[in-house]
C-alpha cells in the first residue's frame, strides 16, 4: 500500500480532497501532516494541497514555504521522494525553490473557477506514466494567482528538457491563447523539476477522480494511477 | 530605532495587469495624461539596530529572504531614524 503524506497549512482547503482521493478512491494509506510538524513520517508521496495558506498574505505560498515541515519536504524531495503540489501547493514549491519560476496574479485579475483542458506533454514522469503524450484531460481550476512566469532562459530550458508536463489547450488539444485561463507563459499548467520527482500544477486532479464529483470528469485519476504504478502498486480504481 | 520603508514592485519586464486596470480607469475619469501605472507593495518595519547601516542591512536581508520574490519583483529600501527615538 502506498503511503500518502498530505500537508495541512492554516488556510489549506483541498487537503481533504487529496486525502479522500488517496484513501477512499484508491484505497491507499493516507495521513495528514500539520505544518508545525518537523517530520513527514513514513511516506511514498507528499501532497502539498491547494488552498490559501496564510491567507495568501504577502504572496501566495511565501509564508507557508517557511513552515517547519517544509525543511523535511525539501529533504524528502532532494532524496528523490515524490512530491505533488497542486494549486497553492505549486505556489509553495516555487517559493521553496523546488521548482523554478513563480505564479503571478491572473492576467484577467479575476479568480478563475472552471474546468479547463490540459494536453499531456510528457508521459514519462512518475505523475503521468499512465497517460499518453497529446492526451487531453479535463480538470478543474480554482485560483487567482496561476499566471506562471519564469525568465526566457528558464522557459527554454524547461522545454528543452521536456519538463513542461501539462499545457492549457482547447478540447481538441490545440494550444491557443484563448485556452489559457490565467496568462501563463507558453500556456504552462504544470512542470516537473530536473530530476522529475517533483510536480507542480495549477489544476486540481484530486477534484476529478470520480465522475460524480468532477463535473463528469475523472481525468485527474490518471495522476494518482501513475503515481501508484510508479511505486509498484496495483491500481484498484 | 529605525524605520525601514520597503517598496516592492514587479520587474519592469513584467506586465502589470493591476497597473493596466488602474490606468484604464484613470483614462475613463479623464486623466488621459497618465501614461503608465505600476502597482507595488509598501512595507514599513521598525528595526532595533545600532546604526542606520545595520538597519538597512537587516531590511535588505528581509527583502531577499521573504519580502520580495526575485523571479518577478524588485525592491527598494530607505531607512530613517524613527521619530522620537534618540540617535544610536
């Protein structure tokens, strides 16, 4: 059974969704880790969940990044442990320096809460090995600060090393400015670190693991199935 | 005691949608002369330091570690002796 450690900051609000997906939908072991803890405990996967840690004060993720637990998350990631940051979790991982770039205010200045389409750009990561390159997923977003930015050299490096994992696209997989919900550079919705064991993404796969709760889409399940495949678990759901 | 005032702004190369929105609103109000608006953050800190130089060093460190994100932001720091406190 795979062990999921799910961080909880003051203001996290997708921690229970992540727990429900890991524990009840995929039948795995899951436990919450309060941000004041200093050790993750036994874990195969760490999820940094969505929400508004510390009320997004200063910058999204900027304060959470210094919570006591983050030292162990950085240690875990540097040891090759699997870390999935969703939405605010992506922001925290960027602030912590585990992923390059930053998430700015949406170009529209509006909070974006809707389903978007994502094209899988790399299907060889621990998070997407059950998907195919070019596959289109329908997954929810809910964020005000999802506008991914990095300098041109970093963006080129991300593309050259195939570290852009998901891009916002049309339902048919075409990449257009109209499909970009927040102004992200090059329609980037999710990236991995150089080693491939840390993924940050703005859309919420944990909200779309059951069709009945995911506006008819269970496409987010592919991220969990990939993780379980990667750690050698038989996939139940 | 010193007062450090930190101004954090988006780097010039980065489009500032808040500034754009304010500029549009100002144009709607008839202020066509306003050519550019950039938004930022104003942060004040009271710093207990032995000298203005030390207070500035602490303030700059605070900016580098936490208050500004160098991926997208620049910062400026000014330090003054806080009102009503003796010179160090």
